[in-house]
C-alpha cells in the first residue's frame, strides 16, 4: 500500500509547516502540495528524495510505512524521532546495547529498527521520551563499562545545561556519554568532558549531533565506590575553569 499522501500531510503538520512553507522548502507551488496530500498527483522521484531528506527518513518509509501508526514524533530541528509504545499506549524505554550502537547511527529514525530493540519501563520518571544506552569504556568512572544510562530526549541543543551528563549520538564518534558544557552562544560549539581526568576534553560541532539524551538514571551490576569518584564540587569548579581557559585560547587564535 502507498502511504505517500497521508505521510506527506502528517509530516508537514507534525512539524507545524503550512502548505505555503512546505512548498517554499521544496521549491514548488502551493497547489502541488494540496494535490500530493490528497492523492491527486504523485511527486517526481527527485522531490520525494528532497522531502525524505528534510524529515531525515528514507523514501521507502515515506512511501510504504504508515508513519503516524508506527510512532514517529517531532524531534530536534527537522528530525523525526522513532518511538515504541506498550499496550496501554505508554512510551517504552528502548535499550541500545553496546553491540547495537553502531547500527543505531543508521537506524535511530527507523521505526522498524527501534521496534527490534529490547524495551522496558521504569516508574516515577517525569513525563518525557526516554532511551537507555549501554556505555563502553572507563572515561566516565566511577560508572564502569556496561553501565546502562537512561536518558531523557532533549529537543533543542540550547536546552543543554552546563556540567550535566548526556548521551550524545554523533555522526563521527557514534554513541558517547560525557559531561557537557554549552558554548553555543559564545563559540557555536559544545565541549565534552570525561569524569576520568585521564581523558582530555574536546569540542564538537552542533551538526555532528544526531540525538542528545540527558542522563536521568543508571542501571549497573557494580555499585560505584565513593572513594573512586573524582568528581567533587572543587574538581567540577576546576573543570569549568579549564574549559573557560580553553575557550579563551581558541578565541585568541
């Protein structure tokens, strides 16, 4: 079955675009949008590819998937977020294991891929969309490799709060878990810092970020040893000073 007309209309309304705005984005006349949404005409392949690119989905999804029924919701900027729901229409928490993290870069917007991931629910979480990621490595000690971080979806990068930890899905590095400092207004970049001081901080461009999830809980079979934690108010203050000096050095280049 071809779902093009209803998907076209659904995606436009999902993002709050008028037919006039959609026509301008696609470089066509407004009546053509109405014709496509009502099934009176079929857009050329080049236009289909452009529309799929705007909403970060595939042409096959646009044509052959009922996007409203499979659970797509508005995401950051023009992105569309794939979700799953339980029998009572409550959003699940999908788990992305370490072994699946590489595939997640290609499947994060695909409802069928997300549907295949393990799912669970946790009580007492504030309203929002959540996903769980199994972290790898020891850059965020005392949380060890294999710890599962439950993150809440962040729609706008400017909502990132300095010094909090986030799971970032990036085009270059894949899935990473870091403490983030927001310098979008000053430098147009984010700075990622590890809790393990052996790892150097680094910067990342906004266009490299596919998704970002604020850490809200963690699940681990190993309990952190307080004596092993190197994050204190004093060390966090020093971390902020270090980042600030780094920004100044860049500005002086």
